[in-house]
C-alpha cells in the first residue's frame, strides 16, 4: 500500500457566486408558470377570466423571489475535499466532499466536482441536504487512468430550499495538484515472493559461498591456480609469503531499473479479462529463453469489487504503465532482500535518475519518480542511457532493462546498448510483446488478407526471437513477455539471480 504521507492534502474553501446574478428559477417554478396558461381556456368565453393567468403567474414569481431571498448567501457555504487514499492505477480512490452551511435554512445541494479526465471521464452530479451548522458529507469513487501530476478544478454548486422555487449558483476554488502513482501489488500478491526471498537469504547465510562474489571474507596462503589479482601485497610483505584474499557472495548488491520511455512504450494494451473458471492462465508470456521450471508461475490477478453505477471496463494502460508497476514491485522486493535499488528512465534525454539506495524514504522517492515518467513521441536514445549507466555504476550490478524492439531492417540500437552493459553487469533484458500481434500470428487465416497479416506477424515474431537469441548468447537473461505477465516473471527471475549468486 502507498504510505498515507503520499495522500493529497485536504483542501477547504468558501463558495462564491458564479456570476453577478447567480440566481434562477427551478423547473418546478417553470411548471407552475405553465399551469397559469390554463387560465386562457375560460378566457375564450369571458375575457376578464384571462387575467387569472397573470394573477397566478404573478403570485408564483413573488413566492419564487421570496424563496430566493431566503436562501443563504454563497459565502455562508464552505466546501472541503478529502482523499481517503493516494490515487494509483488499477485501484479505486474514495473522495469525500463536505458542505458546511452557516445559514439558517436547510438547503438541497447539487454538486459537480470538476476533476481531470485522468481521474474520471465524466463528472457526475451528486445530491445532499445541508442542515444549518451541521456538516453534510458525501463520498464517491474514481479510478485513475493516467499517471503523473494533475490539477483538480472547482466544485460547482446549485442549491435551493425545501420549497424549491428558486436556486442559487455558486462555485468553490478547490484547485490542487494531485499525483497519480503506478499500480501497486497488494500484500497478498507480494507475500509469496517475500517468503521465497527470506528462504534464499537463509540459505546464503548458511552456505557462506566463497569465491563467487567480491565481498571480502578472509585471508589465506596463496595456492596454485588462485587469481593473481586477489593477492594482498601488504599482508604478503608482513608475513614473507604470498597471501591471497577470499571473497564471499555479496549480501547487498546494486539493482538498477532501466525504463525505456520512447515511442514504442506508448502502445496501449487492453487489460485481459480472465475466463470464468480458469482465471489468469492465458498469456503467461514465456519467451524463447524463459525457463518456466525456474519460475514460480504467473500469479492470478486479484479481482477487486468495484461499486459503480455503470459497468464500464477500465481503459487500457500503456506498456510504460506496466513497466512502472513492475519497477515498484521489484523495488519493494529488492529492498526487502537487502539490496540497493536505483532508477534510470530515459527517452531522447534522461527523464528520471535515482542513485541506488535503501530504506522507506528511498522507496518513496522512487515511487514519486515513477509517477512522473512520461512516454515520448520520438525514439529513445539507448546509447546515451548505456553511457550514463556505466558512468553511474562502475561496479558490477544487476540491471533490469524494460523496453521493446523496433521493427526495422537494421539491428536495433537497444541491442547494441545492452551488449555494452554485459561487459560489466548482469543484465535482465525484458522485451514487452504485443498480445494482438501474437494472436494474429497464431490465428489460422481464412482469407488472403488474413494470410498476409499472419505472415507479417510471424516474421516480426521470428525477428524478435533471433535478436533475443543473439543477446542471450552474449550472456544476457532475456524475457519476451506480454505486459500482464511482466511483474510476476521479473520477480521470479530476480529471485533466481539471487539464489544462484550471479551478481
């Protein structure tokens, strides 16, 4: 869960008139005025009876004017907006609106909260009754669709008395900046990975693997076959014989999360709807060099109950949104395992850069950075990202690189950048596939057009397989995944790297 400190702060402001003459007649008054036209019917026989219509309409307007004067002024009403939790993708956010009436009359309020489209597609009209000196509250839920910083608008109010002949129009400046965060995995989803991480940590403590890492463990006499670079010359001078250093597996390593924010990551992927009875089994996303036997399987997405008036399906997220969700999950697991986590998000330039660290404050800073990551319209500069990462991390580390492969005749630049990182680091290279292309390639064509489309999709899949195979031959860990299977597969692969002490 997101820390309560990340929740938007409550905001409170008094109402003000929407215009100079912010008062009008209600539909009830219009209906009563129209009833007065019935007085014209007897006017066909006696013209004097037609004046009954004017008398009726005059009385209705007088009562409407008196009703409008009884209503409290706009400045006597105050609005407060409170957020129950921080807005995040794939989770509902509850908002509470409170109206305080300092007048002497009970008013029937109709509210419209002007929120950005990233939070709600169509603002709804809410109703509540505000009693004098008693705060009246209503709650409603929104489901954010876009990450980043968004500015909320005003709260618009129409209020009338119980008589309902006149109403006033007011607005309250509840404008504030709200940050929408990436989707977070629940505690139940993370529990299985945390348990496996604790088990791996206990195994490493008991084994104390020597010679595999670069963490100094002890000194001993030199033996034939030892690496000359491990000789400790100061100890050799003191003892008069060759002394070499022994190393053990590092318990705290640097884990870098590298996110491609180029045009390929702007592609939106529809959220899969699991079949009844067999949820979440389709689209495991194992590529040509994934080992399902080493992984713990794809977790079934948790279906949350959404209380909404309309059964609207959520909007599809971009590949970058899925990558940010995976980044948060991996950061939580790596920090729990004692590793240090860094972030590098890049497009044509470096968008976000966070050096490796640990702790709750560092995790919060990483989540804040991921919320501000934006997909660009141009091609990302992969070689610049590689040079920046090599400069920031000279020592060996684990790098998770989430990207996609461009369909070009030439070798993609991201493959060249990944090859440069393999000289020093352990690279987990993740290419995000497009489920629609995969379904076209596997479908059986029935027409000529479908045959050409299937052939093109199969050619694209074969090219991706060849590129990942060459990268795998250079020593990289490669995954070709559908976005919905990204998080579980990456966490499993990270635990496998920890278990085998590959860094």
